[in-house]
C-alpha cells in the first residue's frame, strides 16, 4: 500500500498510482469529491481525532507465553 502527501496526491489517487489519500484537500479536489458518487462511496470519515492503535505481543516469550498472564 502506498500513501503520499503533496499537491498532486488526489490526482495520483484518481489515476490509480497510489492507494490512499488524506486531507486536507484543495477546494477544487473537494468539489471533485463531493460531486462524484463513486468517490463519495470510497471516502472514509474520521470523527475528530479518533484513531485505532494496535498492540502486538510475543506470545512465545515470557511472561506472555503463560495463558494465565494473558487472562489477568
């Protein structure tokens, strides 16, 4: 997956050169987005500063190799 920042990113997304883009968008790009039903369907909206973080644990090493520790 490729994600870039910069002025051309919206055009690169439309051309299939990159996989994701995030705002803020220029007024012209915002207008393209709002007037295209297919693009609107692809839009993901984040409410405020909502983020998802993932933590990964090595279950092969102590102390997480003990199921009782993981359940605590």
